[in-house]
DNA sequence: ACTACATCAAGAAATAGGGTTGATCCAGAT
DNA sequence: ATCTGGATCAACCCTATTTCTTGATGTAGT
């Protein structure tokens, strides 16, 4: 994909996404078009850095972001990946307006459509339909998160890996295994050995 | 140079730079130390993106930045490189507070000391010495720019390349030729051929 | 003592970035 | 009309970086 393509990104994927949840009229579409701004993040670029307030609600049009925490020992723990048509932000920091303890950065060159806190509030004021849309959207994310938590507390690394393969089969071929390891919560070496074991089985 | 080293950068190069223009007293040095913030940009990371207001005046401590415009056809035209002890910003956007049409990004991992618009204004108010320093600094940049323009309108690509070699001999071994080509305004292939020709001559 | 992991070091393999070359084309100057 | 100063496209090569694997060794909990 060349730079032109990535810069020409329009708002369509987002409108389509909303339309699938709740159909929008043309006025509402115009508001969305005006208030969401496209932005390109390059691979490794920070979208949100620990210590600052998360001020943007991000919709990924193309590419892939990760939300993660760096612990005291310097290890990275990935909370969430977001690729095409998914959302990503630190929702706590965003709504409580306090400094985030999390980081977001780009694993690939990534085009997002982002809306600022103030503009999102103004969107809610324009029509309650957006309250509903964003409620549903957050509910969906919540469900995924809950499943992931359940996986994590109840499964061995191997089981978590197999589950990841099912749930994120599209990302599996796309992300470096170091990132998948940081998502599963194992060392890259151990993931490599799990894969080796799986390959022998098949 | 590893990440730790680059993060330990202190304010000295900037104070030295100012001192050479106009000696600063210790109070003034303290202001500078307080108002300029170090920041690391990783290779390929944006420092300024088209469409946003340039809000930082950047002094490069280590690394190299480029200021460039992407035209309608998607071609990149490099206006300026800035390596150690040079400044870079979109000065029009910075002072008029309007959206920039230009981009700045890092060609190497780059440590800058940057001062925000508001803080620069407050620095000017603290002492007129800073007005003078920044006047001189801009004048110097202006002269370079004028020379470059003159080169551009009056010379063939080969002449521009030779002139680049003289003026930026330190950057010549450091930057990819694609970047030099974008600076000279020729295709990378053509630059490659120019170099081939030069090599045969010598 | 066995399982389920971590850590460190060394290499191998894969990919991306950068450079060169040939072929072909085109616009303006002569 | 053709020569010069370029552009564009495709193919290929080289090298550096990133990613993956493997072996050796260690450790906490059952």
C-alpha cells in the first residue's frame, strides 16, 4: 500500500460500521464526518503514552495498534490488539480525564479515525443515537475483555495460545510472535516451543 | 548509541549554542533549562504532521530530522534536513498558529530539545536577549534557505549534487540516497547514475 | 522429582530497506 | 530531427534489521 492510498482514507469504513449498529441519517453522517479526523501513525509510533491523558477515541481503518502496560521490571504486557474496524483507547483515562498508566502504539503503519473528548461529548449532545451506538460498541468490547480475562485465569499457556489462534486467526499471520507472546503472557522462547509442539502434533 | 544514552541527554548543547551567539547569565540559563524539554523521536516517527499547528520549536541534539512536503502525486520534496545543533519547525505554522502543510519526521533516532509556543513567548518576555538570539538564529536559517533556493533555480541536478556534497559532507555518508534525491529534486535512479558518473571521473 | 514456565546466549531464517542497472519514454533546446 | 536532461518501471542484488528457534540452565509450585 502506498502513501497515497493510506492518506486518501475516507470516512466510509466508520460510517459503514455505525450503519450496521444503527442506521444514520445524512445529518448524522455529516457530524461523524466532521468530528472524526483521519491520522496516520507509523509503525512503533506512540498513539498514547503513559502519563498523559487519553484524549482521543480511535477507530482503526487500516493497520494494527496495541494497548499495553510496562511493569516495574520493564516487561510489556499487551492488553489488547486492535486491527481494522476495531476501537482502541484507554477508556478510563479518557472519561475520568486522568493520566493514563497505559501505552498505545502502532505495530504497523496504521490509519485511524479519531475523535477528541470534547467532540465526542458534543456528538452525544447532538443526538442520543450516538449514546446508544457507543454504548453498544463498549458493550461489545467489554464482552471480549471478559472472555479474555476468563481465558487467562483458567487456562494454561498452551490453551491460551490455541484460543488466540481461533479468536484472532487473522492476526496470527500478521503479528510478530514476540507480540503474541506478550499478549499471552509468556516468553517468546516459550511460545516458540509451544508452536514447535503443535507443529509436531499436526 | 543505545536508548539510555539518548535519554540522558542534557541541556548543555543548547546552552553552548546560545552562549556562542550571546553569552547567557545563570538566570537565563535556568529559564532555558526549564522551558526546553528533551524528547526522543524514533526513526520514521512524525514530529509534525500536515494539518496540525506546529507548536514546538525544535533543536536537534542528536540524530536527524527532515522537513518536507508531499505533493498531489504523492511525491516527497525535502525542504530541509536538520542534524546536530540545528533547528527545525514549520515557522509559518508556528507563528501564525495555523495548520501546517508540511511534515517533519525523523530519519534516525533523534533527540530534540523543544520549546512550546507559549513558553517561547514567555521566554521573550523574560528578556529581550532571547529576541536577539532567535532573530540571529532565524537570520542564519534564512541565509541557508536563500542559498538553497538560488542553487535550485540556477543549477542542473549534477551541480546541485556537487554543491550538496560540499555543504553537507557530513550528511552525505549518513543519509540514504533516496532522501538525498528527494532533497535534490531528482529520482533516486537518476541520482544513482550521477554518482556512477562521478565515480568514473575520479 | 515433575510440570510449567523464565532467562540468557547464539545462530538461523525471513523480511525490509537501500542501491544499481537496463529499458523505455518524454519535453524542451538546438 | 535529434540530443540532453531528466522520469518511470521492473528486476535484481546486497546488507542490515527483525524475528524465530534452539540449547543450556534455573526456579517455583505440586
